[in-house]
C-alpha cells in the first residue's frame, strides 16, 4: 500500500465518474491501454478488485465505493492544504512580530487594528518600547518589522518611508509667544526649555534647531525621559519643548497646549517601516510592510499648522 499514488487515486475517481475506460482515458489525456494498466496497478496495490466489469462499463464495487470515499477525503485534504498555503503565501496567515517605538504609539495601534481586520488569520505580536530597545529587538531577530523615526545604521536594513513626522515647539496657552506668527528664533533666547536625554532623536533635533542661538542666555535646566513627562511639564508651565507633533495632537486640539509659529518650524522628518535584509521576510511580514507603506499616512494625526496640530 506504500506505493499508492495521487495519480492512481485520480484514475479511480475518473473511471468512476466516466463509467467507461474510453471516456476516462480521454478525460485524463491517456490511451485506454495506459489507463487499463494503471487500474490494474491500483488494484494490485490495494490487493482487491475495485470495479465490476459490466456490459455497460466499469462500476465501483463495494471496495471501490470505500476507496472512493477515502479518495474524496484525500482530495478535500489536498484542497485544504492548497488553500492554507495560499493564505500563508499571500500573508493572510502565519506569525508576525512588530516592534513600535514609543513615540509611534499615537498612531500605530490604529494602523495595526486596520491590518488585523484585513488579515484576521495572522498571529500578531506587538511590542512597544523606546528606540534603543526596539532596535535591539530588531538586531536580535526578536521582531520581524519595526516602526521607527530613526532606522539603525549598524545592521543591514531596508527602510521605507510611511509618513511625514513633524516636530514642533509647544508651550502652555498662556505663553508670551502664543498666537504670534512667523516669529524669529532669536525670541527664544532666555526661555526655559524641556528636552529629552542625550542621544534621543528629539534631543539631536533640538540641538540642531537651537544651535545658532546664544544658548548661554537660555535657562536650559530640565532633562526628561519621556514625551509624556515633557507634555505634562509644559502644561504645568515649567518650560517649552521641541516635540513630535504626533504626540501632542490631542492636547493642542483640547487647548491644553499651543504650538509656537517659529521660523524654521516644523522640522519634518519621516516615519519608517524597517526590516532586516539578511533574512527573508515571511509573507505575513511582507504583507504588513506593504500595508504600512500604503496606508500609514491615513492613520497619522493631522499635520501641524500654527497654533494647532
């Protein structure tokens, strides 16, 4: 029985459906002699006759009926296998691990929700953390794909831009520069600034933006470790901050923060979907990468304009 083949099972079904060797041979694009030899080989493999030879043609006997029922189950299993492989091939199934830098948490959940609705068969694992942690996860192959504003330079990656990432200067609504238009950057001298720790992306942007001001006159005194803490500190009147517009959209819309219209702002960077190039992406990961590239812009908070986000 170990020599049973799918071609023999196909022959069994074709002869049963056609009822004659000539018709079944034509269906299978074989000669009647070749088909007869295949039926004989099948019956020898089973060890029992499968058809009754009648004047009207071949008819499955009791053993043949049992064999046909088993053949239908095999056919269904093969069809299910093909369907499942097609699902996996198109990214509609499989496992997927995505790392998201914490600043992207203001839009990434909506993007991921839309993806999982379109690809409900994907076993999705989401990790959110600071940039260093997410890039380390990418380095260790712990995530398949990452959403970040600063792709790593020390590992081979492909980075696809998925949307604009503006940085703006925020202040409490009572700030002396609130409501002004096209203000000179020099007016910021003497301000108390709040900013992220050394090495963070927003800290590098701050240094770039403020670099040509006589910084020694500014009261730069508070260094904070998260955008949430910076937002709360600005709302409390402790200073102003250069920050991702996507992190403060709700607070600006509610009137708890305002953006200052300073010449040179906003600074536009980009969000990227990043994956390693030294390992092939699974179909599910490819589907997510393409989905993010095509659809992410729809889930970003509204782009900055003076006074609002």
